[in-house]
């Protein structure tokens, strides 16, 4: 076994990381965003309301495996392994021997990166794969026309690719040699290749009033002043999510400087990360910055951290005596414990409810079992023509629980309808009956959704159909309440999307 480890260390590291992620994806119940992105795969489009099209391909592939939430996550787990391999190749080519081994290890150990990019069905999965290909292409100095094709694919993954492209352009302009290439025929070929591949994003948004950019841009417009404590607190939370020993090494590697044959690639990586890091830290002083928004930054810094650790290993740095065992054992252990809590709520007594956002999640099997315990309710759901969630992420939970047993169309009647506004038929469901449901937490919601959501009272012939109590381990989870409604007398209105009045077509709400 030791000889195999010496001969094939990186493949074995990637395999161990894949096995860890498979354990996590088997244990974790469906997440809020995953339940929503499920419908991306069943509504193919050039782009979508809140993200470009790439995640829909992952969802489409996963849904065809017919394994529920596990099938949806399998393409994510596999693409992360490929992304890790290409990032290791980029590190070796751009930063030297030894950097690849440590880079591969960090991708397999960092909790934030492996969860967001390698377990959950999120746009970060295709983003990290394309980002690794771009970093590899830059390391091997791929012709710029081909690089432009990869950059176009990166743009189709997530809007976080846009500041990255700006940083790459600034890097090119900062050096005389690359500035001449960027402003010459090579740069034109790269631009045309990027436009060709990323065209679906621009075409779709051009056809829909640039609604995605209005929505995403509106999230950064806040007139709340600047909170000086915001940036350092956000950075500290990021280091915890990365795991402190990994995050600390990333920052040390970012600050370290040395001149050798790899200086240009290090400079490139810093150009791609430092401006973005400053931007998001400043935003953290004005608004809530989601933990996943910095994932591309940390991914780009992994090769720098890998090289820094390789040099530390060569000089037999003393800190590795405690750093290595701590970093190899604790992140996987903590990830498994956190996953067990999300599934069973075993640490609920230690966490304030306001901080435990997983308390409303239940596994697909538990939701299915609760429905099967009420055959009449299950039959009604399976026979329904239209199933309506109270919030935009709720239809996915019921769709996963029903599986092939439902032929209904899923939607939400909430004003925050996201993509469901664009998947709504032109007739606005006029004349159609269905079932509306809501996941209700006693500590947060009133018992009856009809008392707290004014739009429910607009439904014709609304009548209670039943309710199920979900369990989270030994603790009660959400109560799901179902109501039948009669035919809609008029098309259901939208505040944005197809058919919305132009005056109210404001996705920022």
C-alpha cells in the first residue's frame, strides 16, 4: 500500500475526496436552492432568471439518473473531481512540482469548497470546473482563441465570472507583452470566441429586458451606510468556513513573494483574486454577502497555497507537525458531524434557532413516508394537474417526494417567483384547479398559511385538504399544510416575467 501511495498520490487523494463527498451527498437532505434548481433541468432555456444556463445541464443530467436528490448530486460530485484534477495540473505547470499534490489535497479537504462545488447542486459546480480549465489553459499558454472559448463557457456558469473576466483583462493590460497581444488580433479572436460561446446569456436577457442583471445588480444597491465591522467579521466567517488552517495558509500564500521562473503565474493568480477580494469585503460593509460568493476567489488561491505548502515541506517546516494531522482529520470529521446535524438536528439544543437555517429541511424519504401515511392526500397530489408551493423553493421538495408518481405542473404564486414566472404558460393557469401547500414552522409562522399570505385568499374555493407533520430526528420539523382550490377565474398575475405589466416589471422588488 505505501508503494501505491508513492506512485499514484494524486489519483488516490482525488478518490478519497470523492468518497467523502459521496458520503455527504447521501446523508444531506435536499437544500432550498437544490429543490429550486431541480426545475432548471426540466425547463431548458438559453439562460434563467437568476443564473446562466450551465447548472441546468447538471440538473438535466442528474434528473435522468432517476435517483432523486442523489442522482441530481452525482454529476456535481464527479465534475468536482475533474475540476480538482485540472487545478492540480494547472498548479504543477504554473508553479512547479509538488504544488499539484498539495493543491489536490486542499480541494479534497476544504469544507466550503467541497460542499458548495462538489456536493450540492449549485451553479458553483460548473463554475469551478470551467475555472479550473481556464487556469490550466493559462498555465500551458493555450492560444487565446481557444482560451476565449473556455472563458465563454465560464460566463455561462455564474455571474461571478464577470468580475473575474475584468480582472483577467486588467492583468493583460498591466504587462507590455500581453497588452500588445490583448489589443491585437489575438485579443480580437479571444473576444469573438467568448462572445460566440456566451451568446445564449446575452440573447436570453436581451429578449427578457435584461431581467437577470437587474435582479443581481439590485441586490448590491443598498443605502444603509457602511458598517466598519462588516468586512473583518465576514473575512473571519470565511476563514471558519474554509477551516482556519486552510484559510490561514491561503492568506499567507497570497502575501508571500518570491522571484523565480513561476513569478508570472503567481502574479496572474493575484491579479485574479485580490481585486475581487477587496470588492466583496467592501460590499460586506454595506450588505449581506453570501458565503458562497467568494468561492471562485479561494479556488484560484489553492494553487498558491499548494505551492507554499510544498516549499514548507521541502524545508521541513516545524508547523507541519501539528498542521498536517489537524487539517487532514478535522475538516472531514466536522463536515460529517455538520451533515448529521442537518439531517437529524442532533445539535439543535446548542444552536439558536435563528442561526440554524437547516431546521426546515427534511429528507425526501421522510417526506414521502409522511405522505404515504395519508393515502387520500397522496392520491390527491398524484392526480393533481397543478401543484403550487407557497415559496419558490417548496415545489421541489414535493416533486422529489412524489417522483414519477406525479404528472402535475409545479409553480408558486408568490410574488418572488424566480424562474417560475417564465415557466408559467401564457394563459396564466386560467381555468385550472390545483393544490397549494406551504412548509410552516411554529416558531416562525402562524399555523394557517391562509392567515399570513394574502395571495392565498385570492384563490377560488380554497379548502383544507390535509397536513403532515415532519420529523427531524427526535424533534418536530415543519408542518406541511395542503389546500385545494377551484378553477382560476383569471390568469394569475406576475410582477415580472412574461405578461407582467411593464410598469411593475421590476425584479428587485
